[in-house]
């Protein structure tokens, strides 16, 4: 097998370091190609990478599923997914070149013969497509099959790289359903893989605004000096959806809003917000600083967990398909957390996430301390306007800064004004889903935006008191919020106790 080398585009000036390099020779195998994630996100992301010139000429995409498909059938599935969900314009020449590398292997996860055929397919791609022994395996499958597939890949030698080539496994969330199951899953997977081969994916970390958070903090002398308890009053992290559980009732009954969103998505946003400056932007340095934040979340006992968390269920959830008619599963949760270190001591972090809310929005809102009022004595100014920095993750990625300005007129009166930066407007690029960035990073071996085992376990450890307290204290009054609202009233009360309010969902 040949080593991985970056391909060179003759139209690019190699001296221009601003341009991303093309991924070296490689292939991607997707397990679970019949699912919505593959169809709506992964297949379109692969096409978009090809369209942007970031895939090598011999790139190969292999699907693995139980369906009785031919490679041509699989190609048609990918084509339909690309036409419907790709973020970049369709170009026939790009498609034709990409489609030459399609393969399909039929079989189930416990079928030894199917994995033997996959091993032969991968070897043939090395010979025909020049993939160089470099292959990533994407597990877009239920967590109960993670260890089974890893064991099969190991049995066939598909996790074993020779020379300078590489083999990597991308694992989707949920990574466990509590602390003990996450640890057990890690033990199972690491029997067959090294930690540096495991890429635990969280697509939120591929969002441009999330990545820009580090640039905002560490590349600007304006912001880093005020990024601490001395200037910040509190932080709100919101992930709100307008849709219900749709066709995911069976999954959601086992997960709920807390398990589904907090240890993964929301804690990653919290870690990026609160982390200390890394010594470098090497993956190990960045991930170590993020892990420090999650480890520093203040532990809670059962009483504290109940006092600092809220759960809700939207009206109509119990009528959804595959949902129990007396379900106690939460579709909304909010909590108050503290990061006990010198930078953030005493600063509350308020997290909320839910379905069937008043708008679709994911954002990080930084509230700064109030300015003194004394200078405005004798004027019409009765109170100071709050200063906010809003980092919008989705749907309209961007950053806004809200501050007070004098309203035109003879008297002194203040209004809140906003300076707003929008990615799509400024850079004239459609925002990506996050999967494009993360698939590309896996292909070039950059693990910065992927989760490490200790970070995941620290996340589960932080939420375990809430899981335990909720299990021992069943919710009262479910369902307790109307679709299209801002969630249960108890979520407002959680902040009201501190003299604060949520930013409105509208």
C-alpha cells in the first residue's frame, strides 16, 4: 500500500497557504446508508466537498446495508440525495467523476461473508482507484451495533494500516446513554481500535460560527481581556427547534432532551466558550483545554440537581407514533451550571434545549455586566441597557453585538442597537451543515473538532446527577408547555430566582 499524499491542484498556487489542501488518496465506507442522516447530510456533504475541489481524483464512496442493491442502485440513491440536499450547485462533470468511485456491499452487521466482501472491495479500490490503503468507516448506525461493526472490521483486517496509510472510524452520537454505558462502549470499541483511530463526531463543531468562536477570542485583542467573570454576568446557550419528534418517537423515548443534546452538543458549545487559550491549535492541545472545562463543571447532589434543572414535555407528544400514552420523557430541559475555575467562578451558565418551541435557533449569548448608572443622574435614563454578544450557530450563522446608543433628540435617552455580522452576506457562501468540515478533517487526519473519550465521559459525569434525580422523582404535570411557546414556566422561574431572564424565543 502506498502512503497518503496530498494531491496538488495545478490551478492553485502552492505558495498560497490560505487555500485548504486537497485530501490525500482515500475512501469512505458508510454503514447505515439507508438512513436519513446519510441521505440528507453525508451524501450531499461528500458531493459538496468534491464540488469545492477538496477530494482527491480517485476518491471512493462505498455503501454498506442489508438492501438488495447493485452499485447502480446505490448510485441512484446518492444522486437523488445530492440533487435534493446539496448546498452547492450541481455540476455534471463533478458528479461523473465522483460516481466512478461508488461501490455497494450488501449484508448485515453480523454477516462475516459481507465483511469479507467489503475487505475485497476496499482492496480493489486501492488497486483501481488508488486510495492508497487510506479508508474511513462511518458508523451511521444505532450505538448497540458500534462494537459489533468494529469487531468485524478488526477481524477482516480493515482497521489495520500498513506503512504510512491510515484507517479511521467515525462514530455518531449518542455515545452511550449514561456514564456507565459510555465507559462500557469505550471499552468495547478500544478492544479493536486505538484512540487515535476513533473520530467521535458532533456536527455542531463543524459549524462555521462554532469554529469562529476560537478565532473571535484568541485572534482579537479586543475580546480576550474581557472574557472572564470580571466582565461577564452570565452565559445562555440555547438549542431550540420548532419541530416535534417526527418519526423518531422510538429513539426519543429512550433518550429525551437531556441525553440527546446536553452531554454532546451543548457541552461542546460550553467548552468552546469557556476554554482557556491552548498552547497551539494542534488537536491534542485544543481538546485538552475543552476537556478541562467539562471536568470543571460543579458537581451536584440530588437536591441541587432538582433545584438547578427543569424538564418539560410539549402538548401532543404522547400522541406521536411510537410514544407511550403516559410517557414521562422530557422534550425540553433547562439547567444552571457553574464552571469552577478562576476565569469563570460564580458565573452561571444557563442551558436550554427543546422541541416544538417558538423558533428554530441555536445560539450562545454572552451577557456582560451592567455599566454604573450614576453618570446619568438628572437625565431621562432610568436604567442601563444590557450589553450582549450573540453567536448564532443556526440557522443564520453570524455574530451580533448589542449595546446602548443615544436616541436622536434634545433629551438624553438610550436605545439598544446592534452591530451584526452574517456569514452568508459577508463571505457570499451558503452555510454548511458541519458534516462537510468534519468529513474533510477526518480525511486529512485533523481530530481537533472531534470528541475524545475523556471529554465524553466528563460530560456524562456532569449530567448523571440530573439523570439520577429525575429517575427517582417522576415529573409532575406533563405535558406542561404548548407547541410554539418558549417552554414550561419553570424554565423562566429558574432564571427569575437569580434576577435574570432568558433571551426571547421569537
